[in-house]
C-alpha cells in the first residue's frame, strides 16, 4: 500500500480533529486544532494510505528547537509504516524551519509509540509525572536532527 504525507493548513482543522479523535482517547477539538494551526511555527501533516487519510502529525518550531505536538495513526493503519513516515516528515518540516533538535512526550504506557521513537534514535531526557489525564507519566524524548 502506498503512503503519501502532505502538509495542510488551517482549512484542515476539522479533518485533523476527526483523525485525532480516532487515534486518541484525549482528543483535540476542531477549534483547538485551528488555534494550533494559527500559531507561529506550527505545521500539520496528514498521511494517506490507499487514498484515504490514515493519520496526522503536528510539529512546532521555535528558533532551533522543535516539538512534536502529536502523532497519531488510525488503528486500522498501525503496524504498516505510517507512524515512521509521519515522524520522518515531521523531522523534515522541523529541519526546513531551522530546528536542530526535536522533543516529544510519550506516555510510559504507550509501548508501541515508545518503540517507534527509540528505534528512530530518540532518547529520554526527562519525565513529567502524572502528565496525562489518566495519571500516566510522560517520558520526554529528544533527538538531534541531522
């Protein structure tokens, strides 16, 4: 199956919110997505798998650092390379905007996502205790962008 990642703007807030709701229990609304997209340095990416949206990523760049705000793949598309493709595209967007390092948070109970990030070269640089609504800690990971 062919995967294609495209960058989208504020017109995609509804699509991004719908995708986020399918990927996460704690989902972001259309107005929250629109607010993020209106923020300086934020880029939104959507991956298409077989011609249909299969996931999303949002990355924010400030000066020489970037933060992966979210990365989600629809349950039906997981395990097919969409997560890595989105991560690679987010890193490319961050580099283009001048970032030298990318940070992200991942729940300590989300082993599949942690494995993806660690295989991509991310290392733990911190922890946020009880960061998520369910009480889970967040592992703060980072990677130097080449």
